[in-house]
C-alpha cells in the first residue's frame, strides 16, 4: 500500500524539529568540550569526538529535506524563506559542532602538559556562546526577530572577552617561553568560541531575514566599521 504524502505543514514541523535536535546536540558538544578542558577530563574530551557524527548526520538530513521541499513543494514567500534559512542554519550548526570538536582536540593536547592557569574567562566565553546558540534557535522556532537581534548584539561581548584572553596569554608567553605551547592551545580555544558566537550571529541574521524578509548582514558590518554595535544599523 503506498505511503500517504505528508501535508506540507507537517513536513515543515519535522524540519523544525530536526533543526532543534541539531542545535541541542551542538550546544551540548560545546558544554562537554569546555567542561573537559576545565576539569582536564580526557574521557569527556573523547566523548565530544565520538559524538561528532550525530551532528553531521542531521546536517545531511536537513539539507536533503530542504532540497526535496524546494523541488516538490515549490514554496512561496514565508515558507520559502523558512526553508532557505533552515539550510543556512543547519550549515552554521554543523560548523559549531566542528568547533566543539576542535576544542576537545586542543584539550587532549593540553592534558599532556601541566596546567598553565585556572580557567575563568574561557568558561565565561563558552557560557555566552552557548546562550547565543540557544537563543538564536529559540528565535528561529518562535519567529522572534527581536530576540534574534539581541543575539547579534551580544557578539561584540564575546569578541571583547576573546581579546582579553589573548592579551593575558600573550603576557604569559612573553614572560615565560616554556608556556608558549599551552598558551597557543588556549588562544585557539578562545578563537573557536569566538567563531561559535559568530555562527550564532549568522543564525540570528537568518531569523531576521526569515521573519521580516530583510537582509541585515551588511548593515551589521557597516555598523561595526563606523563604531556602532552589533545590529545597530539593522533598521
């Protein structure tokens, strides 16, 4: 007996659920990677590496579903924006998962050497980046362009904290050359977290496009170039 074709609204709901699952997994990967770094826990770091495939599989599933919906349903207006935004969001979530893996790999390198310093700012950066990812996806699910805009604005805070981490670690390297390898690994961790925040910002921009049909990416870049913050020129 042939399978009945799903109503379009149900297919969009399934797509949304897959993106939410993907976001949940990516966010958990960030948390595990940073917890492994802070606790110097090899087993946790290895768990992040083992779970990479789940995020990648969901990325493929979302892409396939979006392409099929575009080809067979020929969506218009808001539905078209939802599907195309879903494809871009999936790509950003996949990259977030990759960056969490990169943090876990740096952790495994750091475990081979004595601890350089207690970690304070890097876990703070991780909490901020996780919250940005979580809020960006909540904005997507609820069609909340105000929350999406707030996510964009928070990116500068992560950038500033990353700069602070870099300056502190640079001081360690200048004062004691024996710390260079460990400090570089921690600088890379900070860079990975800063990139995660960038991807969350991309998702926020996609949500604003989905809800309002308005692209704000270049307005944000112009705003930063002239000293304005985040989405300040998005209107």
